[in-house]
């Protein structure tokens, strides 16, 4: 197999598992309510499990317990007061920091990204509506797809080789352009430029989330967060950018006070 062919040897597995993920995720997003709540709770729990396994691989009990605590806490957002859920997640974070033998500082800073990203998905769908959540998801997917193909076709200088050796500047910029383009149909005509700028910000947040997870993997000496998703690695590998963009989108909403999108 030549070098060019090896660039694409993971594409079939990525496409197959990606289509399954997309179908499940889109279905839960459209239905909303308890279905989306269950999905984000499961994803948050699995991602915390993967994070703990990378940081302190000998502590399997801690990984399982923190995963369960996270999943249950996020699941309860559909029935408990918002403040109560955050208290449960705060308690989970504190328990994790005290329990882990390794990677405490990383857990302290990265676990909240998972918490906020998971909660934001449900809150955005409930309070802002379907179109906003679809916009965020579309931006992240387009950022990833455009970055993947542009990076492999164009190549060029690496974005941050010490942390993420496969990412190029061409792929990074390609992701920004793709995000801006995909955002246009969601915006009111007079706010198209504003939404495009917001989309680029979310795209960059997604890329930073990806880079942060890559740094954790390099520090832990692992290639993937797990092997649960063929062609993608683990759920954290697949959704690192999504949780970062979801958290950023919620912050944007709070700062701006609204989203100028088509009704």
C-alpha cells in the first residue's frame, strides 16, 4: 500500500460508524426531551470513563464509579432543579480529584468541559430550540469533515505538531470556512455574517477541544481514548470537539443574549 492510499485506509470504518452515530444522535436531537437526556447522560458517563482510564489506568473502580456518577447526574437534569444537578456534578469532580492517583490537575480542568458540554446540549435543545442545537452540531461536523479532507488533500505546515501531529493549518482553516458556509441557512438574512462569525468561533472551540484531548492522549501514551468506535477510537475522540463547541455556544448565548437564526 502506497503512502497516498494509507492516508485513506481508515475512511470506510469512519464512514460506517459515523453514519450510525449520526442516525442515533440526530434522532435523539429531533425527539428531544428524555431521549436526548438519556443520550447525553450516557455519552458524558462514557467519556468520563475514558478520561479516567487514560489518566490513571490502574484505577478501574474509580473510572466506573465516576462514570456512573456523571451519567446519573446528567440524567437527573430532566427532573431536578438546574442548581441541584450542578451540585451533583461539582461533587463528582471533587471526588475525582481526591480519588485519582494520577492526572488530578487534568481531571480538574477537563472533566468540567465534559459536564458543561453534556448539560449544554440538553439546555440548548430545551430553552433555545431545535434549530440552534442543529446549527452547533452542523458546524462541528462540517469543521471535522472539511478539516479531514482539506488537510489530506492540501497538506502543508502542521498546526501544532507537538500536540496533534496530523493536524495542518490547511485543515484548520478549511474547517473554519466550512463552518461559516454551513451556518448560513440557519441565519436570518440580515444576520448571516454574524452567524458565520459565531460559527467560526464555535469551529475554533471544537478544534481546541480536539487539541486538548490529543494532548491528554500524548501525555498518557495512548493512541485513542478507547476502542469503542471503529475508525474513530473512543467516544472522547469523536465528541471532544462537540462538547467544547456546545459549552462555547452556551457561553455565546449568555453573552449575546440571543441567537439571530431563522425561525
